[in-house]
C-alpha cells in the first residue's frame, strides 16, 4: 500500500541542532494546521559544510555560508522537498534564483556564550591561552579584547565542540546561546557576553524557512509561523550584510533592537586582528532602508577597499 503524500516535506541538515530546529518547525506546522506531526516529513541532507567539519578549516576556505545550504536548496528547487529549514546566519545573502526566505520563527537569544572548563570568563584566561573558533568575527572580537590569545581552529557541531574543550584542544570558545538553549545545553555556558562588546553575527538566533518563489500554497502554509518583528530585524541585518558584500572572509557583526514600532540596527566591521573596527547605527520603520543606511555608513567609514585590506 502506497504511503500517503505528506502534508509538507522539510529539508534540514543532520546535526542535533538542525534536527531540533526542523522538529520545532514540524510541531508548529502541526499546531497551525491541525495535522498530525507524522504528516510532516523531515528529510536529512549532508551538506558540503557538514562534510568538511573534520578539516578544521574556516568557512572562507571552503566557500562561505552557502556550503551549509546548497544541497537543501537544490532539493527545494527540484521539488524533492517543500520547505528548507535553516539557521539564518548560515544562509548566504545572495539566494539561489527561484527561492526565498518566506518566514522566520520568533528569534531566540542573540548573544554569544563563553565556554571553558578552566576559567569563568575572557578576562580570566591566562596569557597566550588557546581560543578555539573558526569564526573570524569571534576571533577578531576576542583579539580586540585580548590580543595575546592564540586562535586555534575549532569546527564541528555543538556537542563536538564541547567535547573538544574537554579534550583540551582549546582553553575556551564561544558558541551561540540560541543553539545551546535549543539543545538544552545552556548550563554549559560559563558566561554570557554583552552583545554591545561581542556583537552577534547577522541573523544569529533566528530560524529561517525557505520556499520556492511563487509557491502560493506553501507561502500560505508557513505564513502562520512568521514572526513579524523577527522578519523585519533579519531583513535589516541581511540587507546591511549585502551592502557590505559581507562573506565569511570579513568580520561583521549586527544587533537589532525594537522600541515600540521603531527598529534600531547597529552594525560593526572589524579587521582580522580586531585592532581596527567601525560601527554605525540607525533607527527606522522600514527594514530594508535601515539595513542599506547602516551598511553605507560603515562603508563610508571604512573605505571602499576595506574587505580586500582586512579579509582573508
């Protein structure tokens, strides 16, 4: 007997965090449309970014953000799946033709968490301590505060990186608090960092839902899951990143805050060693205009060749 056609087919990476996010989307779809969770299928994909985790390379070395989404994007565009579920900070600003980010769940905590098995915070690390990260943003922000730190490559999913800390690969690292919260591992955090000092990655903490362009049925299906304030904030941050032509070659941070109907966007770009940085800030109601304005102000401060001068 042929299995019934699923109500929706979700595509996701296979890491514990990615699966937790996909299951959350499945639960919300079930509740919004009165269907059994089993009617929403989850299909797991191994992406190029996943397959390169053991190499301990930076994202810029393996092709940038798109390496974590390409296989899912291809499956979406071919009709193999109906919805792609992503950590929004992993999605490239230039989406493949024919798809769009149609919805964002309500944003989790945007802050970075400090983790160590030996000290309580960044200031407590000994001189020349090994700081594990493959994020050039986090490396630059750490070096701004502590130029003496030795940056060591540190890739892998959340549990892999936690194990690397226990194994002594590094003395400390930073992880997104949102991911720890979603996995029930927030108790692992030794300290929570002030986002003004350690500005998060653009779109950090938000789950994005991708669909095919002009797919009216699935646009309607995912619409109840869209959190409008988060959608606007992520639009502003991704627009800023696009203006900067931001990639994984250059350290960029973003922080959005709502006050009533007014959105404030703060943006930051840094040199790889963290010793030079520029910041800009603006407030407004139109997310796209806001992102464009902050991005242009940062470019005006840093100069047109900032990425070539500071990037990898």
